C-alpha cells in the first residue's frame, strides 16, 4: 500500500504522513542503555461493583460512561449536547 493510499484510508493528509515518516527516519534510535533504564510499575485501581452507573449512546456513535449523574452531565456538556 502506498503512503498516499494509507493516508487516505486513515483520514490523514498525505503530506503530513510523509513528513512524519521522514522525521521518524531522521530521529536517532534509542540507545540500549537508555531503553534499559526505563522502569514500569503496575498501578492498582480500587475495585468497584460497577465501573460506571450511566451509559449514554450519542447519535454519532460515541458512548459516554460515567459513575455519577454530575460526571455524566459534565461529559455531555463537553460534547455540546
């Protein structure tokens, strides 16, 4: 698949994609020592009976989920609904 076809399929400007590819090829690779220095830690979230209490499906296919009515209202206000 060409870059132009990929960009069209993903909804990205072909020139933008070409620049990203060019920049990624120019960027120096991470040194093994730097990569080995990375540490990841597992995070634990408190268990809840349900992750959310409200689920609202919007006409555009987006789904808004929230644990409280106030949070649901705030999320919906961000969508302009």
